[in-house]
């Protein structure tokens, strides 16, 4: 497997942006280290081009006839290696050097199925956030893969929310609205994927991080008791506020989220010891209070027995956690463990993108391509500057082919997340 070809461009006219992208891809495909006939294309574009999705796909098909299959969607922003495009017309494309028998494109008109010739193991998923019963659909799709692992995100747009899913020989035009689409991979396609959280537990008055609480009584979205105590009373106590001072209370509550966790106890314990959330934590809005029942309402079902932690969005925590998952990916590719330890030991004063190592360690595997789906509420400004989030990824992983988009929700495992980033790399033997 050769490194994937990728390109990106911005221009007010989508045809001009597409022309620039095709020219870059053609130049790479002419090089011996890249495949000259990659069959799978992944395309992401900002919502400035949302209404032109069909024309854009037709143009790419015509200019790149060797690419038989296409998947992709729209975001309020898109990304590529070291750069983010927000609120401007832009396009990013990656061409994947994968044997056709190792993947299958799926959509609402061509559902994912297992057969004698293809066994789905994992899947890149694009979805419409307005789809009814979306969580159940993701769970069902996860169940159709051997590993249960999905990664991707929800289309995000101020206009229409098209998805692209075109497979060889299909009679359909390839642009869809609603439900799910994407591409499934067989076990032969080696992936490493991690989720990074954009929040951290709130700091209590004594300076310590808030601890997780067990939900001991709930009514769907309303948490009534935590550790056997009224949930509202515990919330007010940890935030150090009173409903008798409504203005101050409202301002503090607007900055507060909840982290819901129902994961493996060993992973939870490790995450707690490192002062972070585990991969199975879903960060959700605090949407209301129930003074009569002394409860709190959250933007998700809060089942009894799961854990809840009061948290807040935090730039430094987001930067640290993004560095952590990049270090874990490098470690899994058999990076120098001393380098990983160095990254974990860096203090807040060293959390600058330009301080991240860009050297290539000895590896048994190489990254041939990467997809990064981040929350539309993250991006450079949340990390301290233009393109800062992708600069951190680039300094950690090096100059690898990477495309992605800023989503209305992120998909990892079979769950829907918020305020997270999902980084997935494709690997091949070094």
C-alpha cells in the first residue's frame, strides 16, 4: 500500500477549487511513491459548495476516471494536513490506494451487508443529524461490522447537508440527503483510531478536579440523584453558586457541561488517575434544572448506574488531550516510548504547537493516510490561533496525507459525541 494522494484548495468558484485540487493530485499520482490508479476517493467541502455537491462530484468523476468509488460530506469547516478552512469556500480530497476487495461503499440505497467475498470490520460513517433514531441506526450499523468500530461525523452546514456515496457500477448519481453513508473496510485495512475530549472536570474551590458521581436515580434526561444525594444540590455545591443569586448562577451554569460515562472500569480508573475523561465519555449540555424534584436535565439519556462528572470546556485541556492521542498513535506504531513519555510530561508552558516534535521515529508501520473529524466548536480559535488544532496533529504525526471536516457531532465506536476530535490513521508495514 502506497501513501495516499491528497490535495486541498480554496476559491470562490468551486470549479476553480476543484481544478486546483485535481492538478495537485495528478502531480502526486505521477510520482513513483504514490499509486497511479487509486480506486477510492474521500471528499470534504465547506458549505459554500453544499448546493453544488452533484456538480462537484460529476467534475471529479470526469477528471479522475481511475477513481471508481467516492464518499464524503459537507462541513462548516474542512481540514487537511496543517491547515483549517473555516467560513470560506474550500475543498479537500484524498485518494486511497486500497484494493477494491478490501472496502465497500454503502448508503441508504445500498446498505452495508456482509457476504462471502466481503466481511465488514470497521467503517467510516457520514450522517445527517436530523435523521430519526440516529443513535439506534449507528448501533445497528456497528453490529454489522466485526469490530463494532465506526468513525466519522455528522454533516454540518448552514445550507443543505449532502452526503456523497458512489460505488462502481451504481445507477444512482451518488449525492444523498439524510440517514447514513460511508465506506466499510475489511480486516485487511489496518487502522488506528483515538478520540480526544475537549473538556475537563471542573475545578472545585480547593483546586482539585471534580470526581465522577454514580447516577443512582434518573428519569430519562433528568438526573435526580447522584451518589444517593439530590443532583441539583450537588451541582450547586460543586459550582459554588446559589439560586438566590440568579445572574451569577446562570453565567456559571452556561459554562458547565456533564460527562456521561458507562465504560470499562479499568479504562475509567486509568483516565481518572491521569485527570482526563475516558474514550467512552460523552460530553453533553446541561439543558435545565428541576427545582421541584431537585434534579438536573441533560441533553442525553442518563441511565442509572452510569457515571456523571461536571465539566467545562478548556483550551489547555483540549491541547493536552489532542497531544495525548497523537502520542498514543505514535506509540502504537512502535514509536520510541521515551518520546511518548516526554510528551506526557510536558507542562502547560510548553503547550505550543511549534514545540511538538516533528521527527520520524523508527516504526514497524507507517501512516499512509489519516482522517480527522473534529467538532465545529473546536478548530484553531479554541486552540489558540488559526489552524492551531491541525498544526498540533501535524507536528505530532509528521507530514502525512490527512483530510477531515468540522462536524455537527462526532462518531466513534457506536456512539455520537460532542466537543471531541476523532483521529484515524491508515497504516502499512514500514
